[in-house]
């Protein structure tokens, strides 16, 4: 297998897994940020730990470097406009929080008002994985507002061009 073939197979298998896409938000030094993320997973049961991969190029990554907390939001499959706002626009050019409903959560972290569920978390560690940094989270609170009939997954936003160059 050539390296191009290896990459193509890997990309196809990961796309077929159809992972959930979530929105993470942060606040530091009075600056708010947030983006759509597919690189997310729980990584420990006891203690509860969750990992988010943030692209070093993103506005959200830069704000998150100085943040102590982060909020993770599950989207319903119908919330495509919220996905487009957070995944197709960059905070370098646009204040995304003027264009959505949110409230101020723990430590001033923006909490999106219309999502079915979310949790806030303390940032415990950061790992350099290459072009993304893994942010290790310890959950602290949140809300299960309603159970979404279907959560937003990769296939629904596969055509969305990332707002920030990857
Ligand atoms: C399907 C999809 C998945 C994405 N997954 C991630 C991700 O896991 N981590 C990340 O940092 N950016 C991810 N992005 C890209 C950011 O959401 C996008 O570049 C966003 O515009 C960055 O906004 P910001 O510059 O305000 O942080 C993804 C985008 C799409 C469309």
C-alpha cells in the first residue's frame, strides 16, 4: 500500500464511522470563542475524562490556550445553522456569539441556549498531537435539557468547508 492509499482508506473508514460533531466554547481574558469539533471522545470512566482535539490554527485553540474551562455541546441533527456558524466561520473574522443565543456559564464560558445537552469542564492537560492539540477535560456540570431524536453527525456536515484553514 502506498502512503496515499493508506491515507485514503483511513479517511474512508473514519468517515464511515460517522462520528458525532459537537460544538466547544471557551472564554479567556474577556474573549469568547467556539468551533465545531469532530475529534472528541470520552477517554476514561473513573475518573470521568473527555478529550477534544483543537486545530492549532483555529481562533478557538488560541483562546483555549489561556482558558481554564471549556463547554461541550451536543447538537440535534436539525441544528445545521448552528453547525455552519461554528464550523464554517472563524472567530478571527466574526463574533459568532452575536449570531446565536447563549448564556454565560461557569467562568464566563458561553453556553449555547438551544442545544439538547451540554457539559462544562475544567481543562486538566494539553497534549501536542501534531496539527491538533488534545485538551483533556474533567467534567464539572452541565444539563440534559432534552434527548435529541438524533444527534448531529459527520455525514450531515461532510460538505461544510471549515471556516479556518486546516
Ligand atoms: C465536520 C467538521 C469537523 C471539524 N472538526 C474539528 C475538530 O475536531 N477540531 C477543530 O479544531 N476544528 C474542527 N473543525 C474545523 C472548525 O470547526 C472550523 O475551522 C471553525 O471555523 C474554526 O473556528 P474558529 O477559528 O473560530 O475556532 C471541523 C469542521 C468540520 C466541518
